[in-house]
């Protein structure tokens, strides 16, 4: 039977801990929370083992903990609790399911799976095109923008991302890239600003102002 009561607070707290950057980047803490036979099926469909998960999280970029809701718990046996919930954020929403072993002193997770929630626009693809999202952000956040690009693309969204150029970019070329990105904003249905820690640079600020003047919806991965 599915429940939403507080008797599963310890399991919920453990799940939330695994969404926290400080915990995720601490291999000893993550090791305490993951069952020796832990397996995850990620939102991209990749299968992750315990050791691969610990290594990947240790090198993860710092991020703001995502917002969660729609928590529900099912005690499938005296020692196992199934948890489902939703993550919402600028990069797209997803639903998650975890199986927690509660037979020991603290809950440990045996299995986790995440599934991206397709946008309403994508669900109507038979009568129109997919949603188009333009990503904006400082060049210092290129790794994070690539992650957001991947997540949106896997959810069925057309992504318009900033142009990348190796090495030093001349003033002339930067002017061309900046103008080109404004045209991408023109083509987009909405704009998503990748701004870890709330940082917004001068160029990104101009792009936000341009998008809003054009009537585009603007959202942020790290809202103030």
C-alpha cells in the first residue's frame, strides 16, 4: 500500500542526502548509503554499478539540490521500502524510484531509476514540432551546459546551445558568436539560463534582457 506519512522520514532523508552535492562528492558518505549490490538505471538508460556511481559523483560539478515533490512510499516487505518522487528544475522534470533496505542501522539503497518527463509540447509532437529551448550561460559553465543540453535532448527537446570555439577567441569572432546566439533566442520557444551559484555574467545578462524584450519565457537552473 502506498503511503505519504512521516514514518518513512529516515528513508526520505537518506534519498535527499544523495541529491546533495556535499554528500554526493564524498565517496565515504556515498559508500555508506549504497548497498554493495547497488545498481542504477540513469535517465539516459545507462546502467550504473556501485563503484561507477561513487567515482562519477566524486568528480561531479557542484550544484544546487533540486526541488522534489510527489513523494510516496510502499513497504514491499519488512526490510524493503519502495520510494517514488518527482524532481523539478530548469533542465527538465523527471520521476524517480528507489528501493531501500531498512533492515540495518541506517537505510541503504539497493536500486534507483530515473525517467525524464517529456514536455507537453513534445507529447503533442503528432500535431506540431518539439519544443525549442535556447541555453544561455557563461563560458565558464560549458560542462554544466553540456549536461543540460544532454538532458533536454533526451527528453525530446530541440536544443540551441552557445557556440564553442577552442583556444583564444578574438574580439571579432566573439561579436559574431554573440550576434548568432541572439538569433538562436529568436528561434526558441523559451530560454534556459545555466547559472550555478546564481552567477550571471555581463553577456548572459544582455541575452536575458533581449529574450524578455522579445517575449520569451526565461528560466534558470539556479533561481535566486
